[in-house]
């Protein structure tokens, strides 16, 4: 399965610093298409730091009153203990 990094602001409720860490590599394991389940996420940053987290699997939906929901896609989101949030979108095709 192929995933794509989605842009997020790392500085949620924090003062920005001169250097914002960038994700250079990631690997998702134990992924299943089950809404609100968990998988494993390994992340490597450009500063050499690495971390493993349990990441939440989510199915995005759009709701319209009186109609069944429209499924928009699958995402994986992990957060390390220092507040670095990584959001990945599943690319199907």
C-alpha cells in the first residue's frame, strides 16, 4: 500500500522555532481498512531522530442530510510524545 504525507503545522499551540523537522521516511505496518483501528507507524526525520508510534486509522466521510455518507478516503495519523503530528493519506489505484 502506498501512502502520501499530508501537510500539517507542527507548531500547534507552540512558538515557532527556526527549524521545523521534516519527515524524510516513514513506514506503515499492520494497516487494515477498519475505521478507528490502530496500526504501527515508523518515522524518520531530517534531523536524524526516529520514532515508532501507534497510529489511528480513519475513514473520512462526508454527510448530507437524508443521504448515506460518501466515503472520501483512508488516513493514518500518529503523534509522538513531543507533539510532532504525522498525517498520511492512503493512495489507492
